[in-house]
C-alpha cells in the first residue's frame, strides 16, 4: 500500500469525525439539550 493511501484514509477518517461532531452538536442545540 503506497503511503499516500494511508494519508488519504487518515484525512477522510478525521474529516468524518469532525463532521459527526458538528452534526451531533447541531442536533443537541436543535433539541435544547446543550
């Protein structure tokens, strides 16, 4: 596996976590639980 593939996977993984946290925070605010 070329190193660039590992880099891309890491970037996608971190991006997915960031999006998940943002959506979770938005959902909590929308439902008044934050």
